């Protein structure tokens, strides 16, 4: 049985380990810098300056958040195996499932902390530039955090059975394809071949629809977003992450570290 106490303890240790990563601070630095340069970019046009500023800021948060999730997340399990500290950890009354869930929870907490830091930088820059901070902006940031939890789940799954390089490639590939899954579905639906339409629909149902978490357009234009749409995106992200973690635990339980 999974013990919440042991998972929480592992999550706290993982968070402390992740916070010491130089890669994390490097990516966070560039994210904040890009958010700040949005002010400069917005001055290059007399029209839509505030929207350009916030568009750059939201894009930076989502892009660099995903980069942190991938490049910090894929190394957490590998380092434990490489340094052979995993044998010490698993020799204690801790199951492999608890170890994996603790790593996941710790990294998600770290990523959400970084999103909060970038969100504060975004808010400060927006206020200094006179750009409005609407409810839609807060919802966009919240769903970006949910999206990153799904990305971390992918990184955890691939890290449970393959090398860091391959895990990074697989996770990055799915991140890109996840943002194109709707376009692929729409293209397939226009085909005259029924098999192509079925395949396109099936792939869209299997591949994560990461555009479900993208509210950038609504945030920039202050378009209303229903509570049902936000709730569906949160439940979708939670459910997809749960399935990925279940697969990761099953694979990790069968992995031979010798």
C-alpha cells in the first residue's frame, strides 16, 4: 500500500535536490529575462503593445516551464541509479511505486514554485507597462501549471525505463505533438479516406491534447472562459497524469538495476 507519509518525505527530498540544480536556475533566469524583454518588444509597435508584452510573457512561462520539467525531471531517477543511492533508498521500507510517486510530486512542486516566480515577474512587468491583469490571465497561468504536471508525468514515465537522452527526446517530441494533436485531427477529418479519419481521431484521443491548457488568446483579449472549461482541463490533466504514473510504476517495478 502506498504511504502518503513516505511519498511526502521523498517529495520534500526531491524538491530540495531539484532546487540545487544549476540547469533550473539557468532556465529560470532566461525565462525572467524574456518576460522582461517583452517591454522592449512592445515599444516597437504603437498598436497592441500591451498584448505583445503579455503574449511574450505567457509564452516564456509555458516554454521555459516545459524546459525545466524536461531537463530537470529526466535526471532525477537516473542520478539515483547512477550513484547507486537507489539501492539504499529501496532497502528501506519504501516501495518502488512510492519512490517514483515521491520523485514526481517533488518535481511538480518545484515546477509550480518556478511558475509562481515567473508569474510574479510577469505581473510586475505587466503592472509597470500598464497592462491589465485579468481573471483570464490567472486562469491561463493556472492551466499552464497543470500542463507542466502532465509534462513531468511523461518525463517520469520515460525516465523509469530509458536513458536521460532518450527520455528528453521522447518527452520533447510528445510535448510538440501534443500541441499539434488538434490540427492533426482536423486535417485527418478532411480526408476522403475513412481509415485516415479513424486514425486521426484515434491518435487525438491517445496523444495528450495540450492545447486544452492554452488560454493565451482568452487572456490577451479578456475573453470569457467558462468554469466548466477550466474544470474539464484540470480533470483531464489530472486523469492523464494518473494514467502515465500508473504505467511508470508498472514499468519501474519490473526494472532490473543490476
